[in-house]
């Protein structure tokens, strides 16, 4: 089959709309996922037995099920349980928040546990409240150490948005599928989709490398 370059310019506007939606879902989901991950990560690291158990149950449940099952549950099963309608975009963002939050929680826990215990004890010995020790003594060091792992999770979450094709979200993969179904030019369309994903991930990777360099991560 001949490669028809003229197909790509015609498809580009729709693919870029899908790419913008992919970025929107990723950013919104990761903001919420990071907040959730920090909360549960600290609960597992410094919380009492009850909080630690809640964090363990959340992480175990989310990491033990595929994200496609999670989004299908939120979109199809949750409305039946709660009697409310869930929009596809809301289900997609909620899935990224919940899924990435579990993995980020473990990243946060590992980073805080890697900081020498003596720093925390020194801060407490100086009379600082525990929250100030975590925020201004242990936290900055832990954040430097978790940045590479967070970057990897951000990339994984961006690619996971392609799975939301199952609930009809018009992200990049969905747009590619609809265009290909109309013109049957699979090589050109999926090649363009792959290239856009590579560009998005390349920009994200470059930004993370600049951040790591500025933070002088050991």
C-alpha cells in the first residue's frame, strides 16, 4: 500500500483537538493524583495504624486492578450505585486521579523513608513542630529524590489516557480511530498519532530533565 502524505494534513486539525484533550485530562488528573498521592503517602509513612491501613488498602486496591477496569467502573457501575450520571470526561479525569494517586503514594512513601532519620530527629530536638520538620527539613530532600520517579509516572499517565477510548472520550487515540474508520488509511493515521504522542512525551521528558538539573538531584 502506498503512503499517502495528503491524508495527514486533512486529519491534523482533529488529531490536534484530540491531543489538546489528552493534555487536559493528563494535567487535571495528575494535579489531583499528586495531591492524593502525597496525602496517602504521608498517611502510610507517618500515620497511625488506622491511617496506615487505609493507605495500604487504597494502594493495594488501585494497583491490583487495571485502569481500564477502574474507568469502566466509574463510568458504568458508579451511576447505578449512586443514581447519578457520570460524564465521560469526569470519569476519565477521576480515573487518572485515583490511579496515579496510588502509584504516587508509594513514590512519596519511598522518598520520605529514604531521608536519614537523623534529620527529622534533629528538627524535633530543636523544638520544631512535626509538620514544619516534614515540610521544611525532610520534604525538600524527599522531593528531590522522588522527582525522577514522578516524571516516569506522569509519562505513564499520559499514555494511559489512550484507554479512555472505551468510554468515548474524544482524546487523541479516539480521534485517530474515527478518522481511520472514515478513510481506511491506517498506516498514515496511526503513524501521525504515534508521532504526536512522541512529541508530547518528548516535551514532558525535556521539562523533567531541566527540572532535575536545576534541583541538582544526586
